[in-house]
């Protein structure tokens, strides 16, 4: 289950002017495990753990929101421009 978020997170990924809107915990996990620019550090690890926890308990809106915030924190830590949160 994708576990859609109430609000997507629009990021500049894979180059200047190349925006992507991440709308679910599943999509966030795929982005983190794909070609993430800083695949280490506490923020990255916390985001991966939060996404896994949320995906394991698909009916938990609180865990989905925690995963969303952890994903935003990991993007900030990786110096990814966030156009909208």
C-alpha cells in the first residue's frame, strides 16, 4: 500500500530545475533507497526507519506523518531544495 500523504513534498531532485513531488511513504522510501545524494547520516537513517515503520503499519496516519517529516529532514540534511512541504 502506498500510504498517501495529505500533502506532497516537492523537491528538486536529479538536477537544477528538475522537480519531483513525493506523495506517499512508499515513494519516499523508493527515493531514499534509489540515488539519494547523501545516503548516510542520522537524518537519512531516521527517514529510512520511519518509512519502514509506516509501511509495516499501513493504517497508521501518525506513522505516515512521522515518515513524511523524517523524509523532509533527510532532504534538508542532503541540501536538497524543497519547493513545497
